[in-house]
């Protein structure tokens, strides 16, 4: 799964389409909020500068590259990015908090098609975070470059997997990556690609 947290976090409120358009999450090992996508910051700041109790409070909104999906990270206490910034998956973008319409520290994490309120997409399916109250661990660790945008990734394409994490997936670059990982004479055979993909999934690929 791919959550905005490092290590363990808790789901405290489920996603219910139309009623609660995201998951409420609480970080257990860290309060850092990581971007879950490669994309561009569309907004970073207060929902209403004159009312810190309104709506999302301090929040960040990121459009995923090459998609109409816009991801929201709300109720933050701190924000480390600004509008127009490019962010990379796993980059720390803010700190969990309780700004806006919130009674305790948490992050409302949701995804809306084209960033339109009411156009909520099922964040649980997108992220792989179970839509069920409980404590989870998304497997992300500091320095784990192989972290996939969706670790429920079932594809067998190293090209797609590299694209997902924002790495040049051209043949020439794959050849370079292969040699860094002791796969000599890379020609793009299925066996070689599977080796690369398995390393990537384990977070062991040297890119
Ligand atoms: Zn919420």
C-alpha cells in the first residue's frame, strides 16, 4: 500500500463515498506527511486564512503527473511546499496537525477527479490502504528508493514500474540501471526485466 506516512499509521475514519470523501489517518511512528505521487502542487495553504477552523485548514493539493487525479492532504500543522512546486513520491510535504474542521491530530487523505469537490475517487482502492479502522504499515522506509507508487502493483513491466516512480524508463537508461545492478549485456530480455522488477519491488534496485 502507499500511505502518506513513514512506517505505522492508524485509520481512524473510513472512506464513504459522498459522506466522508477520504480516509482519516494518524501517524504512529512519525507525523511527517509524504507525497504519495509524483506531481505538481496546485495549492498549499489555508482553506480560509481568516478562519483556521474552516474545512481542510492548512492543506496541500497535488495533481498526479499525466492524470486527472488530484490528491489532498488536509488539517496539516505545517507545510513545506508551495504552489507550482514539483514533488516526488515520498517527498515530505508537511506535518500532520489539527487545523480546520478537526478535533484531533490527523490527516484527511483524499483524491478528487480534476480536483472538484464531490468528484471523490475511492482513496482506499487507489492507495491500497484498507478501508477499515486499524493499524497498518505501508512498508516505506527512509532511503527505500524502490518504493512503488502502489505497492499492490501487480504488473510485470519494469517500464511501467519505473514510470510510476518517476525514473527514466527508456532502453538506454534501463541498460545503465542494469549494469549498476550487475546485470551485464542488458538487451531487454524478459528474464533481465524480471530481475530488475524484483529488485525494484524489494526496494533494492540501485537506480
Ligand atoms: Zn476526514
